[in-house]
């Protein structure tokens, strides 16, 4: 039995919503490609800005195989997590994504994975220390741990916002759960998820060999500023 849409996408957002569905569907393919998810776990969402009212979000439906994800399969919700458009129930993490968008207006994309090494750090309730220049570049410091929260309502979203508000990190390790990442759009949030898993793995391996060396804060600040404001094509 499908869940009926409770409202409709406004006509002036039709093109933006359809474009977001295409992007979000394509970006979901990056999660298994980078070995960040198994089975149907994990999700990507993107905000659709509504200049005339409340914003919307596009996210994958719950329990759908990555092989079956298409733009048409994506669902649209409001920032209270209510279904606006789609034939399937939204991801079980929709309330968390919606809470982040509602309380962090600068965020345009949210990603959740259960990637192995980042989730192992979350299981220990331990932040990933900033001991790599890649971490300083992307996250501006350590990757923090968020509180334990049960899935199903906005508790996870509250923990994400409480942890990341005022932080330069684009990733948070929700205790006993796994990583959530944010970005200016869905693509940048996926990038953060990929790099979060990479540094989680590298720092874990480093600790098997000895104690990793921290980077001085002045160098972290300089690396972050260069990467965010100078690196790449402008």
C-alpha cells in the first residue's frame, strides 16, 4: 500500500524539484561505489529552496535497493518530514534530514552512511583526531561525536545540529550509529562522507602502528583556509 502525498509541489518549483531528483538519484550510486553502504542502508538528500515559502527536500524512499534507485523513485518532503510527492514512504532518516535543513539554513545537502571505519569510531563514541592534512582541509579539525539517539523522530537531527552548529566539521559521528555529513549541496555532502570514511580508516591504521601526531592549530587553520578559499578552480 502506498502512502498518498499530503500536498503538492508548487508549480514554480517543478523544474527545481525534478532537477534535484536527478542529482540525488545519481549521487546515491556514489555510496556503494565508495563502499560506504550495504544492502539498502544510507541515504542522500538535497534541499530545494522555495523563494516564495517553505523549502522542500528530495530523498530516497525507505528500504529501496540501490539498483532500483531512479529519479522517478525519489520522494519529496517538507521540512517537517511530511511526504509531499512520491509513491513510497520516505527514508526512515527523513526526520533527521528535515531537522537539519530547518535549523541550519546554510546546509543544502545531507548524507548518512554506515561506512565501516567511521561507524567503528562512532561505536566507541570517540572523535577522530585531526592528524592528517586532509582532515584539516575538509573538516577544519577533528570529526566530533554526536549523542546517542533513537531513529524514528527528529532526535538524531537535534544531535547533528547541536554538534555541528558552530563547528567547521562537515561530519559528525552519531554515537553507536554512524556518520552524517552536510554540505552546501548534496554533492558536497557526499564528498564529505567519502573523505570521512577515508580519514577514519587512515587514522585507525595509524593507531595500530603508534600514536598519531596532532597538527598544530595554526597549521590546521591555514590548511582549512587554503583548501576552502584557494584550492581548485574558481
